[in-house]
């Protein structure tokens, strides 16, 4: 009896399920299910231009505006950063290993009469630190010339190792030839002491210029354009002032010992000091003209 009763129960449930499917497919809505609302009435939103009527945060009446966003290509300054950081590290090592020479260098520089002969002799006898500080001046001055050309838009690349190396090499060759020429002149004329004093004054100013240019290298490399313009003007003015100061201090020493006239000293300045700078400038212009 139980099997017959269960069979009848399942058959009756099956027929009830079929009848419900027919009613639903005929267009009748199942009980308890509400119709799906339209998209433009959900939570008060509207597909019309008003979108949210009365919202103070949206300007419904103004013309639509599209803002174009361009990808910013930041200049790659990693190599320049490590180069400038290397110069700072080099100066720090020179200052740490030769503190006495570094301090005496500035003491003699600010002593315009060079009467502290003991300090001057100490600087002249210190050959190794003098050579290292001269090399630092060559590196600092060459990089300064390169960055100056870049800021004046004569060079398009932020760091071109070839042109930067040429700038450093030209300064090194210029002062190397000047040193050898002065030494040869002293040997030829017999004025060894005066020539050595003049060489000392020339390279003393060069060492100070090399240290002085380091903060301007940082500004020319990473500062904003407005600050860069001020840094370029100030660095050129102060460097020019130091070069003029070198001429006057050299003439004051040589005039007392050699009794030379201002005209002959001016001819020397034009031939030995100004002419090499003009040749460097002309060479750079020719080189940059070929690369551009």
C-alpha cells in the first residue's frame, strides 16, 4: 500500500508542476514577483541630460568641457645625478684627506697681498693635493661649460658624454699647455721664481673657481628654469670677476719683480689668456654645428 500511495503522490505533484508552467507561459505573472523597474527610474537617476535634477554639485546648464590629458615625459637625469654626486664626493674626499691644504688655500686666496709667505710655500710644496685640486677644477669647469651650453639651448641632450668629455678635455689641454709654456719660459729666461709665483696665482684662482662652481652645477642640473636663469647670470659674473682678479694680482706681483709695463702685460693676457678661450669657443661652435 505504501508504494502505491507514494506513486500517486509523485504523479499528482508532477501534474501540478506542468499546469503551473502552462499558466506562466500563457502570460500570467507568478505570485510575489514584482516587475523590473526601468533604468532611468532607479534611485532617482535619469538618462536625460539633467542626470540628477537639483544637485548643486553638478553644473547642468553649462557647455560640456573635455580636458585633454597628455603623458608627461620626465627627463632622465639619473646619469647627471650620479655625475654631480661623484664631484661632490670627490671634493668631500679631498677636504677630508687634505684639510690643512684646503684651509690654507682659502686663507691665501683672501690675503690679497700674498704676504703670508709661509702658507704660500706650504701650498707650493704640497704637490699631490695641488694636482688633485687642479684635476677637480678641470672636471668642474668642463661640466659647467657643458651645462651652460645646454641651458643656452646650444645642446639638445641633457647629458651627452662625448661633448661633456670634449669640454673637460679642452680645459685640461688649455691649462696643461699654459703650464708647460710658462715653465719653458721660466727656464729660457732664468726667471724661475717669478714664473713659479705666477703659476701659483693662476692655479690658486682656478682651484677656488672649481670649488665655487660646484653649487651652481647642482642648480643648473636640477633647479627650476627661473632659478637656473639667475644661477647662470650669477655664475658667469662671479667667474669673470675671479678671472679679472687673477690678472690684477698677477700684474701686481710681476710689476714689482720684473718692472714690466701695463701694455706688455695686456699683450700677454690677450695672447695667453683670451686667445685660448676664443679658440675653445670656436671649436665648440664648429663641433656643435656638425652635430645639430
